[in-house]
């Protein structure tokens, strides 16, 4: 029942100091997702021994190269490894055309279904949902249409209190208890209340990924109280003008967003190539929002209780 | 006056064990070239501290992803770094269209001229030439149109024998001596023969790059006696059938080509992901052609005398 986020790339548009462009691998209750897929993502997935062939959904925030140029290589590799499962791709219009053209010139066709889901930048909408989680878009403010992603676990089943459980209870009744129902007799009378036999469910986690954006108050209502917020921090406050001009954020601005949205933890990334040492960005962010970490490639944030 | 080849990627189509897809950086008499540009080439160029912003000519052997998917990222990075010099790109038709489409969806335009030179696969032809070297194509046998590249230095200037040089000789006369001419008086009579005042020029080097190909006797006349032959060795002889089916070569076949063409040195690469340890491929090749090396990323073959 884990919820984990592994950083594959933490670099801004220009890779530097062995930092790779944006990409993150998520594992949520045995489902595997890729968020953005910058150049070299497949090498990072392999390097960190992640089960990339189990990824069934890939979310691309926008069509700047540093957020998707690793996708074609990953698709070719999955093809070489004889993938047959469907793969769902969520992106703004255009990526489908780019993939089709590259396949054409390679005189190749994928031997699995690549199912393209077109993203509209605004308003926020749910683009994926199953029985345990949902993914919705976060409209961002950048030079081209761009969205972040909010991933939320749904309520988890209540935990059975084994010490209190009567012996003659059926598997069907256990399933019913997990969903929060009471145990009744054939006439509908309550034999045991749910509270008598169960404990509260595990926490449902939430994660917001804000890839490339100027700080934007209008997203606060969407990211409010998420457990972890990844917010780009391309620059430091000393380059505030540059951030404004390029529609990126400073570390301080990212931290101010985290604070205003009362998130649990802030993760900063998308670092400009001008910063070899990232510690000053961390210090700047922490001066506004203490529970901040740097996105470090290969590191996993594990939200399991 | 150096001639050096730096390996950026030695992997076959599926990257593995931190080996990157095909790419090589060449420096020849202060000219800088890129041959193939697999995913991650820009990161490798940066990692090995190579002056990638000085590359003016990029040669792409064919449009399988592992040979060009790093190009778009490199172009975006050069753009970010405010390149203004022309960049020449040599490739089969299609790559121009792929680049244009990706720029369109990024709503971006390059601020330097990208000059596209379309390659025909056959017959062999000179595609680049200046006063010190030429690049010609080597038609290869692969699943899609594919060429290798033969890079040949032209004859170098004769060296002035300073011990023998008369004192009153002009700069113009020195330039003339370097080109192999005699020194004559105003009536055209020889005062000094060229041999009296000069020594033989430095060696002119040649390099043949054969990216993806089944072994093909028809290229022997083109690669004959090159100083260094890079020939793909995707498989070992034990996978000969697989090599035949995919139009790749085994280490033994690459070595047989080297031997038949009487080359100086063989470099093997484009290793399948099935080989973690490359030593057996080297041993197999060396059993046929002793002067063989593995293409190791970050290593430079320097042909300077």
C-alpha cells in the first residue's frame, strides 16, 4: 500500500553536472506511473532498477523538450523488449504527431497499443481515475500550454481489528466491514457495528507536481494541503527578474506557494544550470517553508505509514 | 594537428549498464564533428568536458532512434546557450521534418541557422569537404537507409627543415615550400629544390565509421587501409542468426571486415544489452584481427603522431 516518488531528473532545460531533465517515477499501490520524460529517462529508470516495463500511464506536463524528449527512446526500448500491454499517454496535442512521424521514419510500428489522451490546459480536470486513485490536471502559467498533476489516493479500506473479530464471520462480511458497513442478521438488524470490528483505514496520500510555472495563486485551491508538493525552483530570488521573464519560479516563490497552500512537504527541482551547488536554493526555500527538500536524482520519497 | 575520436555512446538500440546509444565526437585539426547523436549525447559531451558548442557539422547515419534521438535536446541546449553560428546537419530525409515539428510544438525557433544536407544512401559520395579533410558516405546494409562515414585528412604541408633554411627567405617562399614547390630566382631557375629545405609532411589520417550494418564486402574498397575502422559488433558469433535477421554484425564478422580491408586498427561497438561483460566480444574479434579495441565511453583514440 505504498506511495512513492522517485526522482529521475531534477535539471532545468539545460542539463548540467550529471543532472538529467525532468522525470519522476511513481508507485502507488502497485500501480506505476511516469510523470514527464526528459531525455535520458529510460537510462535513469534502468540505472535505479525501477520496473519501467510496468508503467502503464505516462503524463507529460508540456511540450518543451526537457519534459518529453526521452519518451521516444523509452517507447523504442519497450518495443524491443516485446511489450504487449497497452500504454496510456497523457499530453497536450502534438506529441502524438511527433511520435507518429518518428515511427514513420524509422519504418517501425509499435507492437503494443499506445493510447493517446489529449490534455486541455484549463480548467483542472480528472484525466485518470481507477478504484484507488485519481489524477487531475493543475493549470500552470508558462510560455506554452502546461499543466501539473495532482495525484490523490481515494479512501482506503478500514482495517479489520482481528482481536475483536467473531470466529464465524465470512469472507464476504469481512469485505463489507472494510468498506465501512455494519454486520447485520438476515432481518437487517445490526449484530456488530463497523466500529466494533474495525480500525480506521490507513491514510490516503496526495501529491502535486508543478513542473514549469510562474508562481500562481490560482492553483492554491487545487494543491491545498497536499502531503507533498513538487514545485519548480529554477532560480534563486537573486534571479527573480529572469524567473519572471521566463515564467519560472524562484526557490522563495516555490516555498511561499507551499506555505500558502499549507502542504505537508515541499520538494524543489528543475534547477538552472547556473547552480552547481544546490544548498543555497534549499536554504532560501527553508527560510519561508521549513519542511523543504531538494529533488535529488535516485532518491525516493516514500509516503507509506 | 590532432585527429581524435571520443566515444560518447557504445550501446546498441537498448541502452544498458550505463552505456549510452551511438555517438562519437571527432576533433580533426581544430574542427569538431559529431557522428550520430543517440539519446543523452549532450549529457555525455558535457560529462567529458568536450567543446560541443564548437561542433559545426553533425552526421547522422540513419533514422533509428538510437542514432539521433539526442539531437533535439542538443539543439535546444545550443539555443539556450545563445549559439549564433551556422550548424550543418547531414542526414537522410525526414530528420528535418522531425525537428521542424518539435520546434513547432515547443513554439520555438532556433536563433542559429540549421542547414540540412540530405544524404542519399547509395552510391558513396563526398558530403563535406574543406581544405584539410573530406567526409564521404559508406553505403551500409541495414533495415532502413543507412550510411557510414569515411573521414580522410588531405595531404598535410611539408615541414620546413629549419636547420637548412637560408636566412633571407620570405614568408611567401616558406608557404610555397610547405606546398611542395621549389625556390626559384626571378628567371625561374631553381635556387633550392623543395627536398633540400623541407622534410616529409605529417601523416594524413583516415577513419571509417560503420554504424549499423550486416557485414558487406562491397564496402571493402571504400574502407581499405583506413587507419581506424569503427565497425558495429552488436552480437557474438553465437548469435549469428540473430545478427543476420536484424542486419547487424558479430564481433568475428567485424574483425573479418577489418582484416579483409587491411585497416590499421579496429574499434568495435553498438553492443547488445545482452552483454554486460564485453571482454568476450573483444576476444572473439581479436582471434581474427589482433589490433582490436572496445569502444569505451569517455575514451579518446588519438591519432596524432
